[in-house]
């Protein structure tokens, strides 16, 4: 499950969460500062390691947030079962 979430977040999830839930908003503009985010990337396995893009640090919810993981798994399963969005 960790590998599936890492691949999904790297290619789809990080960008979607950064746009939907930006880290902070000031004067109507999204402000992102990766030094303020307390998220540390650790590969899910030693056989597959994908470096996260800058979008991974621009979301209000980090990759290890349980609500983000649950929502991501819901959309992955929905896509697999239904076949389209």
C-alpha cells in the first residue's frame, strides 16, 4: 500500500493536493515555503524510491496525514473499479 501511495502522490496526488489545499493563503495568493513544512521524505522501500516534487511541500496536508492517505486510496480504488473519473 505504501508503494501505491508513493507512486500516486509523486505523479498525481502532490499536485492535486497543492492546488486544492495550499499550505497557506495570504492576500488571496498561495504562499509556500518548504522550510516551514515539517515533512521528511522517507522512501517506502529500498527497491523503489521516487523523489517528491516541490508540490509535495506546498500542501496543507503532508503525505503522512491519515486523512490524505484515506482520500487518496479512495480515489485510487474508485478509478480502478469504475475505470474513469
